[in-house]
């Protein structure tokens, strides 16, 4: 009867989080503001290993603790957050696991005309970090480490013209799996020019190489022309057509398309619809992945203290050498209620499904969660 004491602990912690003000835990150290964060939730996973047959399901408790460090000055700003989570399953104890994530965002104005922007995202988990990461991913349950780093330098020649030089790195290690690890290095050049207050055009070139161990490497050269058109101050359209030259020993030339429309109404209400069609390497498989995908994300404040966040995703992709074709769809839906200034209750549902020409890759998975989180 492990579930009874666990449920008691769940409700006791939720009650404590509700009654105790999280703002009392915030600290100021010099220019840095340090804020702890935490959450606890109960959930149910009906297909823990993402398989078609032999499904394993169980209740679970997820406890998360972490910290956010931020600082903002006249010329630079920093945001650093990290969290550690432990998932306890009710009866399938061998699937208990710990995950970590760290996110960094740093901006520095070097001069009146030049600035750098660095972003880093690290995750160690056994579940995909997003619906996009689940698309094209190998089925089954396995532990992995994934780190993404981007560094940009932008120089403004005038109020209309700027040039951005970028470097990106992506490191993937599927620990305890028979998959290959991979390392991506990429450089890019982007030229922006404002035609008017409503229209910005851009030209982008990038070169990347992803190396697999064991395995070979995949090189990619891409050329894109972009347009951003502001319909209103918060509503804008992005178009980015181009061509890509991908090689894994055999050369592959293809058209690339990307389009999106974004509406940032307020801090609590926004929506984005996007479409992507391209061929490129994927961090988890030593193969060229040709795909198209469409996604829709919306965040809306239904009424004071009550909000909803919904993400929809559909993708159709094919690995060339393996001749594997997957159709993937997913939905994330979350309802939030602000119980107090610092504490939010939530209920969420995530459904993912893959339909493949390889029958063993097919699966449907539903995960539901109910919990509280400290909000800053």
C-alpha cells in the first residue's frame, strides 16, 4: 500500500506550498537576485516505454527543486536557472529516475553598435524535452544527455542594417543505449536590412557538421532568404525559403521552407502557428532526415488567475538510408490556476503518437498530471 503514504505526502507538501509565501525565499546578493523554485505533482503514464505491445503503465509522483539566478545592468543581463527532478513510480520502481535541466541566457552590449548573446540549454532525462524532440526519436525508454549552445555577435552598421555571426554546438549522449552519440558544430552569417518599420529582409548562410560515434559525419550547407512583416505591433509574419546541400558521402540538394505567424498580445496571452519543411541531420540517428512539420502554440488567460497553455504538433519524416518513415502527432494541454501570488495549481495532459512503416515503431502514449508549483 505504498500509494497511501505517498498521497499523504503529496497533499501535505501541496498545502505547505500554498500557505508559505515563496517570496520569503528570495535573496539579493550584490547585483544577483536568487530565487528558489519547486513543484510536486501526481500523475499517470499509460505507456512508460513508448511501445506498441507490452505496454507498462503506472502512477507516479514527481518532485522538483531548483533555483533561478538573474542580474540586469545597463550593458548586460544574465538569467540562469537549474532544476533537479525525481520521478517515483508507484509499483514499477526500477523505472524511477532523476532528471536535471540547466538554462542560461546572457546578453552583453560591447559598444553602441556591437553586442553578444549566448544561450545554453542542458537536459538529462529519459523522456523527450518537447514534442519537437519526440519527433523522429528512437522508440523505447533510455537515458540521454543533450546540450545545446548558441553564441551570436551582432554589429549594427546603421539603424537599418546589421550583420550577425553565429556559432552553435549540440552534444548528444544516449547513456546506457546502443545508439550512437553525436556532436554538431555550426557557423552562420546573417544579414538583416529594414525596408521600413513594417518589413525586415534577411539573408542567411550556415555550415554545419554533425559527427557520430560510432559512425560517420553529415555536412550541411544552407542558404535562406527571409522576410518579417509586421501586420500590427504585436502580430507579425515570418517567411524563410531557401536551399540546402546535405552530404553523408552522397550529396543531396533540396528546397527548404519555413513560415510562421506570431501574435504576442500580452505577457499572458500569445499564439504562434509555424510550418517547417527541410532535410538535415538528426542528433539521434546517423542518417539524413527529410521532414515537414506544423505546430501551433497558444497561451491564454481565460479569466483572472485562470489560464491555459496548449501545444499541437504534427510531423511527417523519412530517414533516407534506413528508409524509415514516421508520422508523429502530439498535444500538450495544461490548465493553470493562481492559488496565491507565488503558488499555482495545474492539471496537464500530454498525448503522443507515432505511426511508422516499421510496425514496431508504432505507439500511443498518454501522460496526465495534477500538482502545485512555486511561481516567481
